[in-house]
C-alpha cells in the first residue's frame, strides 16, 4: 500500500477548506492523512472542525511572542513535530517570515481567492468587481516569500455577474475553491506535481500555464 502524504493545515477562520480536505480524505478521494490543524486564532471555527473530526489542533497566540519572526518560528516548529510532507495554508491570514517560508519551499501551498497574479492580499472579490473584470476565480500556488506570489499550480474561474456583490461572488466561488484545493492536493500527494526551482512541473515537465479546473472537476 502506498504511504499517504502527511498534511498539516494552517487556518485562521472558518476552516471550510480544512473541513473539505478531511471529508475528501474520509471518502478516499485523497491519499493523505491530515495530521494536525495549526492556527493563530484559538477561537477560530476551524478549531471546532478539528475537534469534530478528531484532528489535533494547535493554537498559538501571536501576542505571546516578542516578534512576528518568533511567532512564525514557534508555530512552524510545532507543525514540524507532525512530520508533514505538505503544509496547506487554507485561509491562514498571516504574512509568514521569509526565512521560515524558505525552510518549507516546495512543501507548502496556499489557496487564494483570485486569479493570481491579479489581486494578491485581501478584498479580492470586491477588487475584481470594482475593476470591471469579466471573470474571477481562485488559485492554488506554492508559497514563496513574496505575498501570494509563488508559482501557480492550478486555477478555477467563474464569470462575474452583473448583480454580483463581493459577498455573492464569494459564495459562488467557495465550492469551486474547495474542489480546486482537493484536486491540486491530490496531484501533489501522488507526486505528479512538484516545484523545480521557481517552476511548477508535472511529471517532470514544466507547466507553460497553470492547470485549469474543468467542468468535470479535473485539472487540464
């Protein structure tokens, strides 16, 4: 039997992407074992999800540390205790110290609610609407020191409707975001996708563009 990828998830909020990974694992859609949830928000709903699923949750408070760097080192040292093959940032709302990021280069991904390189950072749905964009989406990318700037693995798109508000657009995107994260994680766990230098490679061949989630739920 092929060993399952050990995954540690970082989340700061509701934890819907975290829950999606757990549920996909339990349905045997993903060859992973979610070993732990790490959070900077002890009261985050993601922690309740972890308890529900019987997954270890570790919550550290940034204010208990002298600096951002000290906090980042501490929380990633705790993550390392679970011996993860992959760290998934799923709504983790902190900028991570570059030195810590480099320690996990190629072994850490993030899901971001925009079609990167458009709209790194926050308020992505509102920014896409205000810009008059015809489409919006989400991206899964390898994490590098540049905020939301790492090589993009895969994306999913949806049209922006005339009546869309930021909240409505976010609601319509969320289920696609969930599916994108599951499929991208599956490819990494199957050792089909990797980071080579600053390029994403699939079975050793560099991607010329991010993979796209199609209507069948596959990446092409």
